[in-house]
C-alpha cells in the first residue's frame, strides 16, 4: 500500500510539473482583445531547422488596434551597423490562431498580405510565426524563402517574440 501511495503521488507530481512547464497550448485560440496594444521585439528566430539562430533585432514595434495595425522595424542585429528598415500599416483579420495583415501602406514595392501563426504566453508575450506559403504579394509571387532559409534581405524570420509595452 505504501508503494501504491508513493507511486500515485509521484505520478501526480510529474503531471503537475508537465502542466506548469508546458509552453502555450497552440490548440487554444487567443482572445482577439489580448493581441491589441503596443508591442516591442524581444527576439527573432531565423533560418531553417539546420541553421536556426535567435537574434535580437535593433528595433521592431507593432501597434495593434481593434481593426488596424502598423509596424516599424530594423531587423539588423542590435550589434550590427547594417540597416534593414521597413514599415507598413493596414488592416488585419484574426481568427484566434492566425493573424493576416493586409498592407495599405508599405515600404515593400508591392502591397499584399502576410499571414502569421499567433500565440501568446500569458497576457504580455505575443509570438508571431510567418507563414510564407500563405504570403500574397501581387507581382512578387516568386518572393519566397529559398531551401536554405534565405530571403532577399538575409535569413528568413521564422518566429518573432514581442513583449507588451503598455
């Protein structure tokens, strides 16, 4: 009986630890109101599985209101003297899992849309993962990552991690 009680307590402890340390549940939709706000980049993961790395960009802020967004960024590494600046603004759609931004004004040569898988850690960490296969840029359909994870500007971003500023 002693061993059964010990085994049961151990199993419960393991389940509790697994629950506490598990990342965000990607099957649970995010409340649309929670993504609204002012966000600043913490880290950006780039590359493919074989050459993945995490960098800290110089700057990236995204502002999300009820129906509109705007973003301004310099994705060069903080320690770099290079510049990789861009900005865009427009409307967005959000279904609880995917954020689709529709560019109305953009530094890109063509307007279109970009889809991001969206999740959160608590209320103050926003995670966006670009879905390049869903990107729509009229006249630039060939602008996709290469097999080695490169884009025209360098390594492709695969995950952005933002913190809430307000």
